[in-house]
């Protein structure tokens, strides 16, 4: 693999790491979701960079486009769940969601 | 190369800001800027379709959805984030980046790859004819999203 | 026309909201269940002749142009399709009565059918990214189905499920990107061939580890199981049945098995990892199930435990082990679906899921109690029910392959399983009838009918187990046993 691929892998890993840290550490429900979006960016960056490194850009783009469509549906569903949660707990704090023992 | 690296650093910077900014609306906008930068990175790599999609859908549509949610949950009480997590993050991130860079340096040239042949066709052909099942999947996931929103926002009738 | 398995549920789901406006109850029920019934009949009747001569690849012509809609139906896919259609049908029938008080039944059935379409698509996919797409289709539908009741517990469970699931999906796509980078393609045949040429052990190991993380999370293997004990109990009973009975197996076990056995090839290292993962899930979850008071939570931990059993059998890699694992997958889908449905009946009749509050329900709900008993004994592995045979085969396979310790652990875990299921039986159905439930009646018609049907199937598959194995399991195990050759030779690039 060309050296530039490793550069993109580096940044993609940075995005994934930041997103995962935020997912574990943050409490606001909407902020948790922004963290998921950041993870999504890391993943799509990796996909396009891989396509670029292989010269297979078209296939990679087709995959990224589909990935983004999936992301939109996911965001819509998740935000609908979050809005419903606030109707119950009147709060966006994930610590209020502690009724189930896990 | 310099421009590209600068854009990548900007991408990571704005993404981190998006998660750590206190005001949610500023966070959403920061996320939109990060998406914009990612779209530009895609363009410069030659992936114009992915770039267009990233900018119009992620920087556009998803940001709108976020701002909509923030507006609809405005009446919820403030959430105090853990100060400890905020303080630890810079340290964690620097260590993470350092390990990341070392791992990448170590992996240089280590991952084997088959040489790939030239790619044929246009993007349209590749998507519509080459990966048609993806489109069926896209339709399915859009249906799932639409029905989810319909189900989660339905009116509860009194006799249900 | 294999595409029907994906297209039919999607089309019916698409028109359901419109139909739902015309008729609130009858037409949506009829349409949805008719679609499920058709898929089941099609899988059973037309499926086996289709694959009699080897796997079927479909390349379609759409509006005159040949489009690349590549679906592959082989023994393993067919077994899954049949299981999905069968359990899906019974759950659909159960929902006719159960979902009455939730409202928006047409919407429910629409989401349900989209989830089924996603699972079918996953099972028929020939390409790594397609597996991911259909996995997400089923997942997005399942998030809102878990939250369908809009109560606080359900929303909380759905949110946590979603959060963890997204991490798993990210791991899967990163792994796909790495494999794409190495081999230049994501289709099974090309990847298998490419990996063989490359001989890139450590990197494939990393990709495999990421897949284990991602699919392991979908299958709720320990340590990736945290979402399941909350999500499955809070969901409406029919959805719990589909989640435990089908979704964790299709998006978790099927995807992992297909990729590890047919695309990567099962190396000894991979086999060992899978066997240990399976055993840990099997034992730890069994212990965790014992202390539960909520009946659905106990069943949820049992699911984690049994999936561990399945992964143990398949991870062993010998033909007998794979056959045992696949048979147990099928049996558990039937039995766990049955158990969640009967607990749904109980929950609707008594309004509680707490075992300590129940008691003696067998006198008031004889059909439900008997069906539940059959399901419990099946999973616990009591002869002559189906679960006994699949567990026996796995244990024999372990001994034959020279892993006596694993076999002993598996037997002990089975004893534990029997123990907690007997606790459940005693507390809920037998014993003194709690006066609170003196006026409780048997469950409504469709709920009872679907659970009785599943119970009868458990008995039938148990009695006719050798016929079942010969017609359905052997072809599936054969496909997997061929390993990488299956996708390289028959499926082509």
C-alpha cells in the first residue's frame, strides 16, 4: 500500500479514537450522537482513502455513498428516540437513563 | 500534500470541537464545518461524488436534523458534563496520536496488497450496474428510517 | 427468483401504511402474514430443488439491461431463510393479537417486514459490503421496534442498544476497508482468492479481530453482550422473540460464520479463539441467568449462553461440530422464539414479568404452560426434543476432535441451563396458584396457536431429527466444510 494510505489511516484512527472517547465520557444525549457522527467520518475517510490508494475510487465512492445514506436513516431514528426520551425524563442526561440494570 | 494535511488536521480539530463545545448549536455547526472539510478532502482525492454527497447530505441534511432536535429538546434541563473527562481528554488525545503515529510508522509497507487493475466505467455504471444490490439496500434502509420516525412520533389514541 | 426473498417483504412493507389507512386491523395482519407464509412455503418447496445441483447464483435483467444483482443461495443460506421465514411467520401470527394495544399495527408490520427483508438480504449476499448494508437495514428497523411501546424503559433500552451497535458497525466497516485495501475487492470469491495469494497472516488477524468485535457485538457474545439483557426484555414480546431467535443469529453468527469459514478459511488460531469465546459466553451467561427475577431477562441471558454453544460448535470446525452448531442454531431459533412468545402471553395476562409474583399459571393457561415447558426442556437439552440432539452432536464432536475439557464444560453448562429453566417453570407455571391470577384466562387465539405450532415443531424436529439433519443441516454444513473453495469455485468472481 502506498505511503499516503498510512497518512489517511492515521487521521482516520484519530477521528475514531476521539469519537470513542467521547462516547464513553460524555453525558449529553445529543453530544453522544455527535460522537457517533465523528466515528462515521473516520470510517468514510478510511474507505475513500483506501479506494484512492488502490486506484479503485469508483467502487469506494459507491460504498461511501451507501454508507452515508445508512447514516442518515440511523440519525433520523436515533434523534427520534432521543426526542421521545426527553418527553419522559425532561432531560438530556444519559445518567438519568439508569433504570435498567444492564 | 501540504494542503491535504492541513485539511485533515482541520477535520480532526473541528470534529473534536464538535464533541467538546459546550453550546450544542455551536457543536452542530462545528460538525458541519468538519463535514465540509471532509468533502473538500474527498474532492482533492478525486472522489467528487463522495465529496458532493458528504457536503450536501452530512453537512447539510444531518446538521439540519441535529439543529431540529436541539430546538425540540430546548426545554430539557442543562446537562453538566464531567469536568474530569474534559481535563483528561487533551492528555489522552496526545498519547493516542503519539501511539497512532508510531503504529503507522511501524506498519509502513507492511500491509501487503494485490496490485489492482484499472477501473472501468463511469460512476453511474459502477453504482447502478456494478453494485445494484447496494441500491436495494439503500431503499430498504430509507424505508426503515421513514417507518421508524413514523412509529416513534405516532399519536397515541385513547383507545389503544 | 431468489430476489423475492428481499423484494417481497420490502414491497409489502411499502404499501402497508397505505393499507393501514383503509383497514386498521384486518388487512395489515392478512397481508403481512401472507407474505411471511409465502416466503416460508417458497423456501421449503422451491428451495431444495434449486440447490440440488450446487449453489444458485442469480444475475438479473432489469428493464432490458443486465444489472449486477448478485445473490447466492446455497445450503447454508437456505437453512437460514427457512428459519427466518418460519419463526417470522409464527411471530407475525402472534402479533395479530399481541400488538393490538400498542396501536399503529400497520406501521409495526411494515418495520417488521423491513427487518425480515434485511435479514434475508444478509443471508443471500455475496459481498462483504452487502452483508454490512443489510445488517444495518435490519438493525435500524430493530432499534425502533425495541422502542415501539414508547415507554421510558423501552426507549432507554433502545438507546443503549443503538449506541453499542454503532460501535460494532464501525468495527465491521473498518475491517472491510482493510480487506478492500489488501485485495482490491469486497466480493467473497475475489477476497478469498486474494487472501490466499497474499498469505498475509497478521493483517488478516487484525481484520478478523475487528470482525469478531463487530459481529460478536451483534451476536451478543461476552464481552460484547451488555446491550442484550436490557433490549430484549423491554421490547414487545414478539420483537424479543425475533431479536433473540433470529437477529442475533443472522447478523452475528451467520455473518461471522460465512466470512470466517468461506472467505478467510478457518485457521487453527481462529478456531481456538472462537471456541474460547463460545465457551466463556456459554458458562458466564448461564451463571448470570440463575439469579434473575424478571422472566424475560432470564431468557435473554439464556440466549447469550446458547449463542455461545453455537459458536463453540461452529468454531470447532470439524464437519460434525459445524453440523451440531447449525442444528442448534435452528433449534434455538424455534425454542427461544417459542419461549419469548409464551412469556408475552403470560405478561399480557398477568401484567408482570417478575417470577416471584407469578405462580401456578399452568392451571389457568394450560396451552401456554405446556408450550413453555416444551421450549424450556428443548433448550435445556432433554430428549427426545430437538435441543437434546443438537447439544449431543456438539459434545460428541468436541470429544472426537480431542477436546474433552470443552465437552465436560459444555455438559456442566447444560446442567446449569436445565436448572434455571426448571426454576422458571416452577415459579411461573407450577406450584400454588397465586390468588391474584385466579381470574386469568388462556391467551387469545392467534397467540396460543402460534406458540402451540412452535412447540409441536420442537417435538417433531426432535423426533425426526435424522431426517431434519439429512435434508437441511447436511447441505449447510457441507457448504461450510468446503471452506474457501465454496466461494472461489462455485460462486466465482
